[in-house]
C-alpha cells in the first residue's frame, strides 16, 4: 500500500531536521555545538516570544509553572494547542473536553491561546485514499491562516490505516502530521517571528521512555533561520526533561492546579483518549465506560484489514483480555462525556487537590 509524499519525503526530512530521537554522541551530559543535553536553567529574558505547546497534560502544565517559578515575563508567553481531531466534525481520537479545557487553562493564567490543526484531523488523514493531505489551519493574533498544500511538489497518497505503534515518526505518523508539521508551518508562516528570538517549549520527560532519555534539552529548532533573510532565531527547550513524575505532581500541588481529568480516570498520560499506544487495561476501560469510542476504532480496524495491535486483534478483542480500571471519580467521569469543561482549573474548597488515581501508573497510554 502506497504511503503519501509526506511519509516518503516530508516526514523523513523533518525527522532529520528535528532529530527527534536526540541521540547524544558520547556520554550523557555531553553537548554538541548549539545543542545541550542538560540545560535546566536558561536566560529567558533574551527571548522576544515564548511559545509553549500545551496538550493539557501534566507535563505541559508543569512546564508553564516552571516558567513562572523562573520569573519569566508572562507578557512574552503564549500557549499553542494542536487540535488532533480538527474542527470539521471528527470526534474519533481526543477527549471531548480537551479543547475547552485548554481554553479554561489559558484563561486561568491570563495567557493567549492559539489553536492549530490539520483539516479533518487525524481521522481525515487516516482516510486519505489516492489524494493529497489537507490544509493546515493556524490561529494567530491577526486571525486564522489556512495553509494549502503544494500539490505541484507533492504526490497523492493513501493511508487507510491507523498510525502504528513505533518510535518512528513515519510509522507513528499521528505525531508528525497532526502536531510536529502543524507547529512547523505555524512558525514558518508568521511574519511576527521574523527578526525575533523565539523559544519553543515542549514538555517531554526522559523518564517516559528510552527514546526520550536521549533528547537534548536545548537545541536549535528545525525552523530556525537566524542566519537567513528572515533572521528568525528559534531555540527548542524542554524545561522538565530531567524531572521525575513526583516532581511534576509536586509543582502542580504547590500551585493548586487540579490534576487534569484523564489522570483522575486512571490514565497515567494525558494523550488522546483512543491513543494507539493504549495498553489492554485502558482499552478495557474505554470499552466499559465509553463503548461507542471503542466500537468506532474497531470498525475502522476491520474496514482497513489492519489492526493497531501487532497481534492482529482489534481493540475490542484486546479489551476482552484485560480488566478495566474501576473509576471512582464520578465527577471526572461525567466531565469526560462533555465538550464544555465545567470543573475548576485550580483547587477549591469543593474540589480539593488530591493525587489522581492514574499517578505513577505503568499501563501504556501515550506515545513514547
């Protein structure tokens, strides 16, 4: 089955540019020119713009709180959220409330929030059949940009399968097509970044996987053009890269930020609800409490003749092999069914801070 031009040309080139595996040459702690394996403290004052990618999970929130503790000028900070289901009607992958949660989170910290998405979301890209990838939609301070694809250079392609469980961004194309490439175009196509120093922040942690353990903490971003005509200086920084999970929960507790809903439902990562990296107990929990979501995924697997699991069984069959989590947080469970986020962001007398059931869990539910 032919994959698209994106898989054969764009994504491999992007992988080489971003060096997402961040493999250090030599011992841990060795830096290369312009790349630092460990850089937990940097001078934030030298940047004109600070862009924080905010999925709505604990690590992105911890990154924001760390900026505050470091005394950042908050007028420079903006949040970006990549909407993986898009805005065209798909509800296949993400949590129903996640977009609105990010709105409420940004409002709680009095920060601007800009959404971006691949038209049709992951579902639309997955259903691509002998056609081009769809445009990107980018919110900016000046309004919405719609960036069309270059059909003169690209070739039509076919997916008709879910992203597969792999560290490779070609195989696990959801991250590359719905997040990384969207962010790249958002940086490259906004003149407000030309002639400026920009810090681009993401919330990966080395503790999460062997791949992330090799990431550099500070390096030149793939969209950097500091020596070019646009003089766009962009550094990529991962402020919580060296943190363990206990430190993440500690900073949320100190600031009184309630655990996001997925963790309260026993998820140990706040990725897509129906992430292809979900383990058996997570699929069993989705089948138990959100059966329509599990059924829709299984129907697509049967339609494609290719399952998410390398065991060649669909998600309903995976769910049958495991025991679902017992969800005792009924308030969070009710919120999970709503598009509008109605719970507080900060702890209150009625909603005190508590460690969520999913903290320190080991069941898979998020890309590594």
